[in-house]
């Protein structure tokens, strides 16, 4: 099986958790990795570091759409401090946007599954450069908010749906002009990277050690145990972060334990600068993950990465 990952690695650690899972997925060919919401190749530098440290420098990657190009809601994003998040300095790896679009096109042409776990800007630019190409792509998007989260999970509203709301124009275009499957925020919030996982991860080589390093920093600075572990009865009390992006990648690759996907007709409205996905009988039929078993996925992720 072939997959292409489009990622905004470098902020929340779930992008790294997703990439780690793909690197350990049996029999998987990663045809390319592109970064989005870039800052002069900073995220691509993180990708290069991970690939080099896992002896996977054969995987092609490229820096995509940059914050400086004005596509995004935000002009500056926060990162964990590099000196604490990475074992050594990580050099940026800038490059022309055309390289990222060519790499994406090459992956689509090879029949790779395209998984987008950041804002959807690269996909919009790809379809503008190669009109209609996304119609033939097998596309899975981490994002969506058609229904609210179940009770006992975080009661976020759709403004929390970072991947969609960071570039509303791109999100609306992709949802209306491609055939994506959505893995919504309202199901991915039912997953958890846990403190109990760290004792296994630390024994999983350099990649496991990096995951533990970043997880411990994230736990100290974000305090999800207090924010969610103590306030959401359905979440484990030792939660470090949510597995938003790993879940999207696993479903894209066919993992279906406890997963339900329904085709829901949706209408996509922009109101006051925010995108709303509204169930509507006259809307666009959209494959949407509507149910998962979070505990099953948490265990699957840890088993895959630690194997």
C-alpha cells in the first residue's frame, strides 16, 4: 500500500505520532511527505530530522505553502522550544512550493492514499495547478465538525477545528470539489496518548525516545491531565494529548476496528469567517467517520509504534 502524508508537524505532537506510526506500519510505502503552514522550511526540517534519525532518508519530502504567502488565518504560530523538543539543533529545509506540488501530484499519479493532517492549502494549490486532479485522489482529511462531540468528551465547538478553520477557503474548496473522507475532530477527541504508554515507547529505539521527549514536554506545558483527564469522564486521567492525526492515518490505511463510516449529505457555509458543515438532505454526500473505539485505537497505535 502507498501513502502520502501532508502535515504541519512541529506544533502538537500528534503529527509526530502519526509519522512514527506510518514509519512502523508493515508493508507500507510512503511515496512522499509535504509540509503546510510552513515558516521557511522549519517544518520540512523536522521531517528531514525524523527520516534521517530512523534511516529513512529514501522518503522524498518538500516544504509546501508558507505562512508568509497569506493563505492562513494566522501569520505566526507557536512551537515548543526547539532546544527542549529536539535532541539537537534542527536546520530548516526550505524549497520552492512547486516541489511540494510536484511531489503530491506524483503520489496521486501512483495511486497513493493522500492523508492531510494539517490545513488543506497544499491540496487547493495542487488542484489549481492541475485542475481536477483531486477527483481521482483517494483523500482522507483530519478535520470536520458536522456533529458535536459525545457527552463526557471535550465539548469543543467548530472554531476548535484547526485544520479546517486555519484556511477556510481551502477547506471549502476541497470539501466541495474533491471526494474526501473526513475524520472529524469530534471523534478524534475520543483518543489519547497516555502517560502509561511512555514506558513502552522509551524502549522503541531513537523514534520512541523522541516521542517520549516531546510527550513529556507537552505534558508539562499543556497540562491535559488537568484540563481533560480530570474533567472528561470518558477520557483516561493520564492523558497527554489526543491522537487526532494518527487516527486519521490509520483509517486512511484501512484500520476499521470499532470504526463506523457513514455518508452524510453536508452543506458548507462560511459565516463570519468560519466554515460550518451542516447536515442537509440536499448537500454533498460526504464520507464521515461517526464512531470509533478510542481505547482500541490507543492500544493499536502503541503496539504499532513499539513493535
